[in-house]
């Protein structure tokens, strides 16, 4: 099959599934994820996805995450983020620590090596901004207090995830772990120093440039800035998510000088949700291996249980350090459960370097997909019962 056929067919299936589930009253995200699971059926995957086609889907999925976090930065209420930063910090810390320790001890109890245990703990500890942001934007809850805390805690978790990823890459190459991690704080400081200068000076330059150019040029510049920051943060070893989000925040301040509604933001949303994001969810699901799950369902469901409980307990433990109610923390715990990007990258690097088995890899993929599927269902039900809980 040609690459064009693969892309067209995958996009069509994602569209059909998303519309079916939307019509049934569910989030379109669920439909897109299930479309990926449908495409992951062995005989379909073998006939539709050639090796280079999967590589193209992966590139589109990576762009989807970048565009989504760029859009999130444009839409997020930065005042609420600053106000809730203490809450988000403690939630991120405990919601990462408890699942990490749970995964570590579970793997050791099952007689896996310390290296494998570390990989499993790292995979269970993380959350995914892409899936969470998609759902919050879809439900128009991204600017709420709880929505802001979920996203900010997720960004902090991404930084933790990058640290874990750095450790796993070093382990896979047999390099000196201490020497590599020594530079990590310096990378963070350098990135935020450049971001601070950009936030301070870029809006003035952008405002002057904007007056002399068309909307197409401005939209083009918006995407380029997002890609540049994503590339910058990736090159210095911090991944693309943080850079794309910061670019969105910088652009939000730049566009704040305009009095009319943001056309660029609408255009970016149409491009992101209409074309690119479906490939992100498809890519998550086509990593799924049905045979490995059927071979050892006990391991799979044990990891899923530990992952869900660990995130919720970790979030609830943060209660003494936050201003949030138990109900709000419970909801955030489900939000922190939504996974799908960094966990799969960590798992794939570990699998390809022999640090974990295919069986354990598939269990992690199953966990990532299932927790992502559960979140929008739980979120809608809780909001239905308590409409003001997100405020």
C-alpha cells in the first residue's frame, strides 16, 4: 500500500470512529483511540502499514503533540497557572512519586531486575499533556482552575519524564549515569533563561511585524515559532512538549495586544484537531500487541491497577499542601492518569535495547491506552454530578 493510502485510510477510520462516539455522547478522543486499536488488529496492520508508513504516522503524531501544546499555551489562563503553581507542584511530585515506587516494587516482587523495575516505575509515574489537553479543550474546561492545575502538573511531570528518559537512554548505552545527569539542572536553567528573554522582548517585535503582514504570514510565523521552541528544547535534551507550550504562552502575550478575537488560534485549532491529532491517537494504539496481552493477562491488569491507584493516591496525598477539596483532587488524579506519549517513548527505547521484554512493553502500552480512554468518561460523569467542580 502507498503511504498516501495509509494516511487517507487511517484518517478516515479515525473520523468515522470519532463521529460515532460523539453521536453516542462520548468524547471524540475515545473514538480516535479505538480507531487506532481497530487498525492495530494484526491482519489489518500488516496489510495497511508498511514500515515507512508507520514512520510517517510517528512524525505526524509528534507534530500533533507539538501543535497541541502550542495551542494549549495560547489558550491557557496564565494568571490562574501562577496562582495555582504551588498546588500543581505538590500534585505533580506526589502523583509521580507514588506510581514510580509502586511500579518499582511491583517489578522487584515479580523478580525483574532493578533496571527493568526502574523502567516500569518511570512509565507508571508519568502523565500525557497531549491527551489531557485534547479532552479539556474539547469540553471547554482548559481555562478553569482545575484544568490549569492539571496541565501545569502535567508539564512538571513531563520534566520528570525527561529526567527518567535521560537515565534510561544512558542505561541502554552503558554510559556514565552520574556524568550525564549532572548537566540536567543546567539545561533547565538555560531553557528558562532563553524563554524569559523571549517572553520579555518577542511580543514587541511580533506586534510591529504583525502590522505589516497578512494573516497567512502571521499564522505561518506562529507555527514556525512553535516548531523552533520545540526543536530548541529537544536539542538541549528537554523534549518537544515544554518548548511548544512555552512558545504558545509567548504568542498569547504577543496576541494580547490585539483587540479582536484570535483568528490564528482558530486556524491552529482547525489544523490540529482536523488533521494532525488523529494520527497522535492512532500512533498510540498501533503500538499495541494483542498476542502479548493474551499471553499474560494477569501481568497486564496488575500493571493497569497499580498505575490507576498509584496516580489517584499520589494526588490525594498532596491534600495537606494544597487548597483543593478531596473531590477536586480525586478528579485531578484521574486527569493525571491520562497517559500516552513519554511512557511509550520510554517503553520503546527500553524494549529496543533489551531492558524490558515484549510482554512488559505491551502491558505498558495497554495501560497507556486504557488510562487515556477512562479519563474523558470519568471527567464527564463527575462534571455532570458536580458542574462547578472545575472552578
